[in-house]
């Protein structure tokens, strides 16, 4: 009789523990899904912001290219050569931005971390070069007029 009682208690305890563990597992899975969804939303926001920044930089470069091409026709020979060189450099920087923008748009969850760092570095480098070119072009524009 004692043996049957022990078996019954063990079965009840086992059933109770199994039912408790089944209740908590989906909660943990839901938390993991929530964390994953939050991470995905954060990545999407970051990707969208980076794309926006890259597009804005490309638009600024395009505006500067238009200004430069207009000035080339009015410039003296010396200034014209420097403006042509600046135009070439601006086009190189725009190409870097275009390639980086494609990388950002085509990135996956697996490649995002690496793409993000590369895009930020490219953006920073192009912005620095653009600012320096802008200063030089301002001087050239004033001498070309």
C-alpha cells in the first residue's frame, strides 16, 4: 500500500512539474520573439536613417556638381582646370555614396553590422572630403566670376 501511495504521489508531482514547465516555456519564447522584433525594428529605423543621410549627401553633391559645371563655362583657363578636377572628385565621391547606399539597401540581418560600420565610415569620409571641396570651390567660384 505504501508503494502504491508513493507511486501516486510521484506521478502527481511529475505531472505538476511538467504542466508548470509547459506554461513557462511559451512565455520565454514570446519574450525572445519580442526581443527579436524590437531588434528588427531598431535595425530598420537605423537603416532608414542611414539611407536618408546618404541620399541627402548625394543630393548635396549633385547640387555642387551643377554649380561647378555652370562655373566651368565661365571660368578662365587656370580656374577651369581646377574646376574640372573638382568636378571629377565630386563624381568620385557621389559614386562612393551610391555604392554604399546599394550596400545598405541590400544588407541582410547577417551582414548588417558590417555594412553599417562601412556605411558610417564612408559617410564620414565623404562628408569631410565634400566640406573640403566646398571650401576650395567657393574660392574658385569667386575667382571664376
